[in-house]
């Protein structure tokens, strides 16, 4: 474990698989599209594992035999179906709500850096109730590049008004750790997310945590008294 920087001011998070368990809604949209296309639906487990890679990876679970051009053609309809059900079954991972409350009570700023398209990101966090709470939200199409490029992370720091050297980046994918490290943030890999079939201990993160409560403990954030 690498020691924490002094005077932490901000915590940036990946969205899907780190803050939110959105796989059930992503899977529901795939089931709807399979029904439309007359294709047998795949099981949930392999779909959940790849949702961090985006719509094309999800579609590949059901339509891989049609080839990449067909997957591209199916993507707009899939995103429409997902938008219809978005946030119906999605919920924050256990301990995340308490963690965010502690971060806010401690006077720290938190934000989101995701590869999800902005029209989906903005609507999802609005439905979840975080739109007015996050100090920065950077989506996959906010810039010409996305994670693992560090630029979105640096932009989130700028928008949140925090210095990279005084901030953490928390994610459940190797790309999160690569982006955070390249941007100069302390990197936290979390094992509770989707992981894309990988081992978070192999990603070179500064620390690997198994539960949001461990991050609250690492930052010495006291419980919020109701």
C-alpha cells in the first residue's frame, strides 16, 4: 500500500461498477433487444462481467455471430432500450451512499469520470439523485479521448477545483487505474465491481479495497449523524 497524500481534497470515481450496479438494467435492455430480434438471451453472469466495456461488448454476448458491422447497427436501438429502463433496477453498491455522505460532511469534493456517453450519464445521475451533489461529471464523449487517457480525469479535477496530487481516483477497471495514475492521482482499485474478468491486484493501483467502508476508513471519514 502506498501512503495517502497529505491534505486530500477530492475523490473521483468511475460510475458503473464502482458507484452504481447498473448491470441489471443493461441486461434488461439486452433481453428486450433479443426478444425483438428473435435471438435466445444469454445468461446474466457473462453480460455483467463485460458491461464496463460498453454497449458493443454487451451486444456481443448475444449477437457475436452476426459480426462487428451488425453490432454497430444494433447499438443505437440497444442504447434506446437501455435509456427506457435506466435506473429502474440500478442502485448504488452497498456502502456507497454512506461513503458519499461522509465525503460531503468532511468538506471534500467528489466527482465522476466515466466512459459512458454524456446523454446517458447525465440522465442516470439525475434519476439517481446525484446531479446536484457531484462537483464534476466527465463522460466518455466530453473530450475526444476517454479513459485510459488521463485527460478526462484532469478535466474532472479542474471542474471540481481540486489538485490531482491531493485527489484519489477510484475504479473497478484497469483503465481507471491507468488514467488516474497518468493524471497524478492516488489510485484505488475496488474489488466489488465488474472487474472485466481481471484481477485488481494486478493493475498497479496504490491500494485495492473490498468495500466502500474501507475507503471511508482510509480517509478517516467519520460517520454522519442523522
